[in-house]
């Protein structure tokens, strides 16, 4: 059951990254409204889980976990990729075509190490 739970969070993260990124692109690169909406929806899901987890059917619980991964992990990926792209476009890195990928690797690697320690 724990493996299925992790899979639901990861699948939600994949779809959340794509959907929230697309929504951010539709808002001309404004990430704040998307982030605020994702935090509000994730808070509502978290509150629902806190109140009704005892009586919640397993299928509904997995759907909540999917949506939780959709909003939280999708937002995390949106913010980290936007930061990496913005850092890769700095004037100090001009002339180095691999700068964006290097910065992205450093940011994602640091996040992964932090998750591993957590």
C-alpha cells in the first residue's frame, strides 16, 4: 500500500508539473497566481485528510494523494525550474550554452539531497 501511495504522489507530480507549467505559460509567465491557487487547493486537501481520513475509503484517499502530489510537487517543480532558468540567463553566464542545464542540475541535485536527508 505504501508503494501505491508513493506512486500516486509521483504520478500527480508529473501531471501537476505539466498542468501548472502550462497554466503559468497561459498567464504570460506569471507564477504567483498559479502558486497561490496550488497552495490553497493543497491546504484544502490537507484539511480534508486531517478531518476525514479515519472514515475515508481507500480509493478516495488515493485520489487525494494524487491531487496532493499534483499541487505540491507540481508547484515545487515549477518553482525550481523557473529559478534555474532565470539563474541560467544571468549576464555573468553569457557565452556558456550549458549554463542553464548546469544550474538546473545543481538546484535539482540539492533538492534531491535535501529530500534524501529528510
